[in-house]
C-alpha cells in the first residue's frame, strides 16, 4: 500500500535526511510569472535606481482565518505579540514547534476584529490548518494554495492578485494612481488608495530595502489593475520595470530575509507526531528537497530557532501561553547562532564557473545565475580557517546591484563581521540523487562575513524590525 502521510514515509524509510537530499521534486519554481520581462540584471537594478513591479499573485499560499476565536487561535500558534495588532496592520507571523524550532513564516494582515489574511510558503499554512483541526477553536479557514509550479498551459485562478511597486521613484507612480498624494502609511501599516475606478488595500513594505507599497484585491481585477499601473508609470515618466521570477527571488539577498528554513517538524512526539500523520505524502514537507554541502544524519541539525533568524525581536513574552514558549525561554538563556550575509570571493566564483569550460576535467557544481533554486532548502557548510564547522549558508544568489554573489545564513556567536571563512560549494560524493543536480566535484569558496541587511539602503532606512536588529 502506498504511503498516505509523512508519518508513513518515515516509518518505511527512517532516513528522512536521505529522502529529502535525494528528492525527485526538481527545481524550486516560482510559478506562472514570466522568468524575465526585460533581463534579470536590469530588473534587479530597477529596485535600486528607478521602480520595479513585482507580481506576487502566484508563488505564495494564502490563508484566511476568521471567526470568534481567530485572534486567540493565531496568538497561541505564533510567537508574536497581538497586544498592539490593530485593524489595518500587518505583522511578520512566525510559528514554532513545541520544541521551539521555526516552522516557517507568513505576513499576516488584520482585516477585521475577527478576520486575518496570511500569505507565505506552505509550511505555515499546513501547520495552521492542522492546528485548527487538532484543537477546539471556533475558527473558519479558507486555504488558497500557491499556483501550480508547472500549470502546463491551464488557466490559473487565485483569490487575490498582489502587486508590489518599489524603488526611489515608486511614489510618483502611486501619486498618479491615487490622483494626488498618497496618505502617510507607516511601515507595515495598511491604508486604501485609488487605482483607476477601484479602491485597493495598500501595505507599506519593501522587500529589497527600497521604499514601496504592496497592493491587493480580487483576482478578477488583476488585468485592470496592471493596466492602470503601467499607464500611471507612463504618465509619471517613470521607467517602471516589470520583474520576472528569475530576479524576484534574489531581492531578499540585499535585505536579509531567509525565505526557506527547513520546517522543524520531522522529530518530536505528541502533537508533532499527530501532525506528521496528518500531512499528506504529497505535501511540501514530504516532497521538498535539501541541497548543499552540509550532510548530517540528524535532521535537527538543519533546524533553526527564532533567535538565530533575528525573530526574537517580537516574541510575545507577556502572553499567558503559546506553543513553544517554554522551549524559547530556555533558548533565550543559551548562546545562539546569529544571522549574517556571506560575500563570496569573486576569484573563487570565477574559478568554479571556469571549470565547466575545461573538456575532459571534472567540474565544480554549476552556479546558476542569478539564483540556483535547485532545492527547497539550502544547507552549505561554512568552515573556519582550521576546517571547523562554524555555520551554514541557507540561501544564495547574485546581486547585480552589488556586483557579487551573496548568501544568507547563520554562524556561531563568536564569529565577527569581517571574518573570512570558507563555504564548501557542491554536494559530497559527486552529488545527490536530486534531478536538479548534475554530477560534480566540490569547491572551496572564500566568504567574508558581512552586515545583514547587506544593502546600505535597507540598513539605514528600514524601520526597526527583524531585518535591522543586530
């Protein structure tokens, strides 16, 4: 009988690390949106120098949680404080397991006293849907999963469209759209603006560190809203560049958010065992892939906690209780790893690429530009000068704005900014069984420990948040 749950899979094959490292799921795909509208270099440059248009309508799950217990349910299942969460606000919502390991994250919007919308990757959506079924909460949940990675020509529908316009000239476009100055919207606050004949919700946000707004509304309005945006940019004489899926995934390298930590749900008894029995054999958690040079027999070595990702800034310690609180209190007293940016040495990167142009020689793992999405979760070894493991690189790519390869990851607490370490690029033993990985040899690349966020714009102009607290 075929396995029907993640729990079944793990009973049949206890080596869950081996399964994830050899997953046949293929490349991690940002669906539907064209790979490039201009070219990914100009698309990256646009958020720094003019204005860029992100289409965020397809690559994220959306979860609507409403009902009398909606706030209590979410407050109990996330680390965040809800005491200052008024209407027309947004937060970066993070759930952890009872053992304090990060499951994922969502952006959460409060639309009514009893209604919230959450947007992000599948692990958080899956966890909240399970928790609603597992507990006795008076909530209703509507799940709109991300668009198919490979729709094969079929039409795709979502509940909402989402567009974000960022860059130093973004405000000119919004003023044209709104037919006048837009209201003063504080960071992670929501207000309404005009777009053509529609009034739309607008979140003050900025993924790449540049100023901007994210707007959303019914998916049926998507094409009309897009035409209004493009016309407003023309009227404002702004070079608005539409961003394709290739460049989109790299914006976080400059602004410091690690988008895909491995959900820490593969171990633990009680509630976590019930969760693994609930998760389908085709779920993100069962089919996802781990890629990189770090290999451990212990799946927990890939887990992270909120302190390591910089999320302790908004843990709601004053809440009576929430899942993971006791574990987080213990973690708070220990020395935790810290999030950093790694700046890759250009000469070493060029040597890796050059190896592919030497016939008859074994070559290093190809570095795809601008971002090598060959696994759902990345885990590359970071070594000090003595060869000791001191960290893990978790998301990498090329920034045309900074003219260098960057990655985000975590290091031991005694590692300092400016230290030069070694990143092991490529997988051991010639590569894993992933279909997204060719046969190759490993390379050692020097990396300099650098600030997070890496982009000066993000460091200097972001409101205090998980991105800037150090």
